[in-house]
């Protein structure tokens, strides 16, 4: 028996936080389907010296810092007592730990699982995250001394969740840069398939503890000129940094059905690979992306023509977008006309590039699009689509307006990509049944 096909891993719960004050799936879907943008000026309440940053970029001759991003309005809000954490320890915690803990709790509740009843269970935690520069130098004595090491260590982002809930499965924080969330999801799926975990929390989180990302990318001339993220657009000049979090509850389909849980979608396949040596450390590989797509499709047992929606990486950068477009066209569009082929989009046009959390928020978009049978629009295409491919011959089309997503053979199949600055590429293919296979547990 092919265990992966006969008893696949499914998603039974999800939690999300995104720019614009979004902390529920319903709010997130409303933003997407309405075609709204959730970006704002750099926050004045984070001690970032915003005026000095902007003026400094001009003085040094760098590309002016993009004074816009997607920020979590509740990043500083946290109820430590609810999670049994002392106030002084909470202050020393990287906000990514706080947000991840909060969103993981919501994901479990969404699945109809009481988090307090998981103590001692073989549940894993796999979260994507990167260092964002929170907190004072540990070499300095401060009121937070003694809490800074666990409070700012990447490993503790997942470990804190496992500790708080008393989980007995593996706990890993995965950093592959912008592909971290999907890389973590892939590892979680593998853990369930091999028996390392019976259930898993998987996803990613990003909260910027410092403005360093804005400064560094202005030096690299990779930030948007006008404060809009324009994936796959001829008018794109760079990306827009953002924050967010997405966490999924994963388990075997047989367990989900037995426990009468709502199934958001089935993970048909997930894959990782690496760019290897390219023209530059940060230059993506078209060949690697094509291999990744082909191998994931083969693992899923899916023909490219069966995929109705592709949530691309689509950052709005001049190097990355055309490479991705050519890769997608060569694999997903090889045997289709644009009218019949998959619809391509990127949620970064709505909320910006959420970095280590990007893949989780992209996957959440696909799951909700399948549930509501609608592919939401990708914004800010502006004067035209990117000329990196011949769109008329590409076999794919850009979802510039909301489009109905019809089922095929009783299901909707979507794919999600995430490509990391590290060179690690991730691709996931999910299937969502046209009718619910189980009822909510609560």
C-alpha cells in the first residue's frame, strides 16, 4: 500500500495574523477577495528613528528607504499570564515567540482541539523564522538579563510552544530565509509520515525587531520605489517588507475523519531543493525551480493541467520574478493555453513580503480560495504584466481580477512556492475536496 496516498496528511486547523489588524481567517479572506492592500508607514512606536533612517539613506547615496511596510498591529500586545509567563520574561521574548505562541493556540482551537489536553502527546512543532534583531546586546547588563538568551534564540520559537503545551514530539525552528515556512511544513509532513509525530503544528512567523532589513535592501536597490509590491508587473521596482504569521494543524486523514474534524485540504506532495551555484549568491536558479515543480507534481500524481491556482513567490523584484515566470511557464503551462491554464497570483501585492512566514500566508490563501471557490486578484499590475515571458504562449494567466475556481473531479488543486535567499526552494501541492469530508469538532 502507498501509505502517503492511502492515508495522506491533511490540514485540520489554521491560525493567521497579517498586516491590517488581521487575526482571523475570515478577515484575511475579506482583504484578499476585496482586493485591498494592508500596508502602512514605518511605525513610529518601535524606537526605529524613522526620520534618521530615511535621511541616512539619502546621505550615503543608497536607494531611499521605502517608508512603507506591512506591520502587525498587535505585535507588542501579549498576555503573558494566559500562557504562564512572568511579565519580565515576556519583555525579553522576541515578539516572534509571542506571536507564534498566540497563533499556534488559535490554530489548535480552530481544529477543535483543547491545547491544554495535549500534554505528553506526540505532537511536533515545526516553525519557520529568521533572526530579526530584537533586544539589547546580551553582553550588556540589563533588567532582562537571564531571560535574553532563551528570549531571543531562534530555537526557542518552536521550543516555547512545545514547552507551554507540554508536547512530546520534535520541535524545530527552520531558517531557510523566505522559504522557511514551507520548509518547516515539509519537515512536519515527513515527520507524520515516518511516525516521528502523530500530529504537528507547522508554519512560519516574522516580526521585524529592527529596521535592518529596510536599510540592507535599500543598499541592494531591492525595495519598491512607490511603496507598492507589484508581483509579475512590468512596473515592479522592488519588494515591500512585511510581518505576519501562519500556523497549521497537521494530522493523518484517518485520524481527522475519526475525530470528525473539518479538513481544510490534503497535502498531495511537498518538496525542497537548492539552487546550488548560480551567477550570484542571491540569484535564483531557473533550472532548480523547474526541477522542483516537476518532482513535486510527480510525487503528487498530478498533471500540470489539473492545477487551477498557483500562489507564486512573486516578490516584485526585477531578478526573481522573471526567473519564476519562465520556470512556471515551462512546467505548468507547457500543454495549456492561458485561458485554460492555472491562474497565478501572489498575496505579497496585498500585504507585502512576510519573509519567513510568506509560504504559510500563501498556503492559507490557497486553502481559503478553494473553500470560497474564488481566486482573488493580484494587485498593482499597473501598466502591464512583466515581459519576462510571452504571456500569450505561456499557458498560465495572471489573476488580475477575482475569478471563479471551478472544481475538477470533485476537488480543487493548488500549488504554493517559496524561494529563499539561502537558495532553498520549497513547493507544496494541496487538494481541497468540493464538499466537506468531516464536520467541525466544535
